[in-house]
C-alpha cells in the first residue's frame, strides 16, 4: 500500500488530545532515539492524559511502526498509572485539622 507524504501542516495535528501532543512532537521523540511506546510517552507526555492513552496510543504505535519498522505486536504497551491532579494546600490543611480534632 502506498503512503502519502505528509506536509508539515499535517504533522502539526494533535494526536494526543489530553496532553495536546502533535504528530511532529512524536516523530521528533522517535528521531531522538525513542523506540518504545514507554520512551515516547515519557518524553512527550502522549498517553499521560485523562484517557491514559486510550485515544492516542494506537496512533503513536503506528507512527513508531512506520519510523522504526517494528511490528505493532512487538510494541509493548506503556506502563499505566492513574492520572493525578493538583490539590490545593488549604484543602490538605483542612483535612489535617479534622484529623487533629478527632484525636
Ligand atoms: S489522548 Fe493521549 S492521553 Fe488521552
């Protein structure tokens, strides 16, 4: 199957919507030696968003396959971790005060 060459504008499309990572950023990470889904995830944050890569992981895997020649079956899924969100310090302080009052 013949693949169409992409323009630089097409490479600016966002592949990871959660972390707003573009195809160009993914390709640059692979060009710098990222040859696994985990290494690309760590260097670009693609896959670290709220959906945890459900949307973007397959797209990143296809780019990795195209750039490295590795078959999709050989690409191990990256380590999965729950997303964390910032917590306001006063919320933590309130919780600490409640704990102190109970003692
Ligand atoms: S689209 Fe990439 S983590 Fe959600």
